[in-house]
C-alpha cells in the first residue's frame, strides 16, 4: 500500500478548500433568488467535474480530482463520512411522537404519500423497463423497481422545513401536517432502502428474512432501549462535560458506532446513522443549541463535500436523457401530489389545502440526491437515471413553494 | 335507555361549574387526606359529592369509610356513596357518565413502576379516557389554598385551551387563590434544520424574535377573552417539547397544581413508547394535576 504523500495532502486540501469556498459563493448567489443551497453545490460539482472543467481542461481536472490513487481514496472516505453524518442530522429532526400527535391526518397523509408514489414507480420500472433505458423485452429488475418506488416516495425534510419557514407556515396546522408526514415518509423510505441495499450487497446477502429481522431489531432497540439510555445520559453529558464539545463528540461518536455496526451486519451504514439521529433528536434533553451546532457543523462542511462530489463523478451533459428525465418528473409529480392529496383529504383536510399538502411533500431536495448517489454507487441505477433523479429533486424543490402558495395562501385572501 | 339520556346531557356540557364531584375510593393510606381535600373543594364550589368504590363491600370498609367521613365532618346523608364491583376503570368511567360528574378526584402516585406505567395504572388510564375533568392528587398540600401555586398550560393553538384556562380561573377563584401562572410552551420541530444552511445571523435572530413575539401576542389575545376577575395573572413562555417543558417548569417552580387540556385522541401503548404531551406529565407527575375535559 502506498503512503499518503506530501503532494497528496496538498491536492486533497486544495480540493476541499476550493469546494467549500466555491459552493458557498454560488450557494449565496442562489440564495438571493430563493434557490436551495444544495442547488449551488450541485452546480459547483458540475462546473468542477467532467461536465465542464473535465471537458475543457481534462489534465487540470485529473490533477485536482484524481479518479484513482491516495487522494481519491481519502476523498471517497470523506464523502462516505459526509453521507453518514447527513443521515444522522436528517434523523435528528424525525420525531415519531409528532407523527402520532398529528393523528389521523398525518398517518393517512404519510401513508398515501408513500404508497402511491412507491406503487407507480415500482410498476413503471418493473413493467416498462425500456422507458428507463433498460434493454429488455421482459420485466425489469426487481431491485431497480423497488429502488425507483422508494426514490419517488421520499420527501426532503430540510427543504420542506425551509419552504414552510419562508412562507410563514411553519407553525400552522398545514405546516405541522406536512412536517409530520415528511418525517413518516423519510423513516419508511430509509428503512426500505436499507433493506434494498442489504439485499443487493456485494458482500453477500443475509436473506430476506434475516435482513428484515436485523433492520427491525436494530430499529426497535435503538428507538426504545437505546433512546432511553441516551435520554438518561444526555443531561449528564451536557452538564458535566465541556460544552458543546462533549455532546458533539459523544453524539457523533455514537452515530459512527451505530453506522459501523449496521455496515458490519450488512444493512448499510446509513441506517445506523439515521436511527441514531432519531434516538438523539427525539430526546427531550438535547439542548436546542446542541441541535443547531450539529446541523451547522454537518450542513456547512460535510454537505458541500458530498453534493459537490456528485458533479465530480457524473457527466451531467452526456447522461442527460430527456425521455428518462421527463418520465421520472411525471411519475414524481403524479405519485406524490396525488398520493399526499388523497391521504390528506382522507384525513379530513379540505381539498385545496390537501393539494397544497401534496405539493409541499413533493419537494425531494437533498434526500433524493443522497438516495440516488448511494444507489449509483451500489450499482442499482445507471448514470442516466441518477441524473434524472437529481433534476427531479431540484425541479420538485423549486416548484414546491409556488404551488403551495397557489393552493393554500390564495385561499386565505 | 338511561345511559343514552345521560350521554346526551353530557354533550357540550361546560367544564365548569363543578356541580358534581366524584371521588374514587381505593382504601389506601392516603384516602383520608384525599377525601378531606375533596370536601374542601366541594364546599368551596358548592358541589354535590359522590364517593365511588369498585370492589367488594365489607363491614371493615364500611366502618373505615364511616370513621373517615365523621372525622372530616362529611355528613353521610349528604353524600352519595356507590359500592360496586367489576373492572375498576370501566365502572368508574360509566358511573361518572351516569351521575353527570364534572370533576373526578383520584389519588395517584407521582411515578408508577415502569411495567405498571406502560400497561396502564387505574388512575392514569382513567385520566386518559375520562369524559369529565380529572384531578389526580399526588399529595394533599398542607399550605393554605390562597398560597398555593397554580400553573396552567396555555397552549394558544388549541381550541380547548380557553376552556381549560377559564376552568382554572373558576377553580382558583372558588378556592381563594390570588394568582395563576399561564405558561405557553413553544416547540418548532425542524427549525434548526431549516435555519442551518442558508440563514445569516441577523436572519436567525429575527426569525427567533418573530416567533417569540407572535406567541406572546397570541397569549395576550387569549387572556383578553378569559374571565379573569380579580386574579393576578402571570405569563410565561417556555421553549421545549410540549408536555415535558411544562412538567419541568411546574417541578422547578414547586407548583401545587398543574392544569392542562384533556388529550385529543385515544392514547395507546405507542404514545407511552414515543412519549408526547400529557404522557410526559403522567410518566412523572410534578404535582397535583387537573386535566380539564372541555367537551368541545
């Protein structure tokens, strides 16, 4: 094994520095136009990656972002760590008690905004694989079909929360319903996705029964006994150890240990991180300030590395297939908006507000991109599908606020 | 037929005045102090008193109850005593409906053992299901009524709250209290996440300030609709998870009574596992607890 050299370190530090500064600059520019920050990060990746600089000046691109060697391995390690921490902070905001508290409307909305996009995505991928560029006369790959169903059913809590905050709907009943349903969507989607990754693992699979058993056992343990232990320990951690260093080290340490454990038992590190996040985030003892610091730390350092890295790997120009993008967009809008609207309506919400809920939950944002990236790395999807998912994530995030406004805010006028 | 008639009478019945107060008798060592407190409240509110025991009626129990009533100046002929057998929770709930009870008083431990809590103890199960207001008494305060600290959960986003506040004011005035503290819990899930990536420092400060001002205004607006009378009202806005935050506040302030809304839905085992709202309070009672069932 070759040693990590002085030169490797210079290249790695330069790459990280360039990524952080450029993504902040572009992200801040986008913020002026109310674009999500993740969009700026993806644009930076596209600019720095094979799509633009890699085409104009391949030598420079290969030098700063090499595909092989020590720098590439180190950067991959950082990107993997970023995914784990992004899932941890996503879990921090999932409060199962809020879903229960919102009652029938949240459960009905959460369920139908999950099941209808899943069914439409699964059916399209399984029965019409050629639409997605698969050369087959028969039925599609079952793993791909489950993945597409899952990808279409996920919602992006960070984007949704931001949209609701900007629209001053955060504390409204519709806001809480959308947030609670998005939490439900995310939890179920990541559980299904972990199952899928475990079944598709190159390290050998455990079999359907054991995989489900391990996922449920880990989830149940962490959300009951694990959560109680965390709940009991947090007051001590936050008062007896250095602040905020103590709670940061312990929470991230536990997140990484859980991620390592789930990776070890072949159900992927993301599940461990996500569930650890829920166990911490649901604790009444986690100080709001600690929560904010964890979000700031991950969102402003690790998230840019991850989202820029996407553009560094994939040529968005070569892999942009209009038909696939169109179909993915159509399925995404149809499944989510119809499913969530139907669920909210069944839950007792008036039809116009129910449609607003549907568009609110339609924002896919960062969660979709994380899901797509892991699926791409696991060989579940092609680069064309991945590009279509990224486009869908951005388009649904951008259209969410105007559509909520159209169906909800106008009503109050 | 009788049941149907009584249920109709219960519908939309206001949460106060307390015309009928029932007391669940468990023949525990604390029964006498609970009865003494119930008598004080009934005298202050001009209420009829109904005493309910679900269990075998024995001579010892009859004598013990008679002695307690005598020692506390409760005339047996002026109270209705119901002896019955069956499932304790079901029978008490049924008898409360049949007797159009406005307030049910029960003794409760501050904290149940973990198995009993998750499976559901009698007092806590009744308080989750009752169709009337319930006063869970953890202790009989020896201090004067007028000196007792009462904290009311004034969650401004709930229709029931105004009824709970008015009931608390009614109760406070009748037992001679001078002041009541209204506490409003503020909890905005996913706020940290929403602000993390693209909010400047002044924006974060403004968002937090706006939220705080909005809640203060809502609380003022709600108080203006209540019948305060001569009571002194203290206001407090606290941050934290609903139920837990006010439980902690009541404990810290050494409150004598915490007043909250009745639950909005049928609470199950899962609500105790993924604890929220009233379940945080029932898990570890900080003081006596009045759950106001506003029947709206």
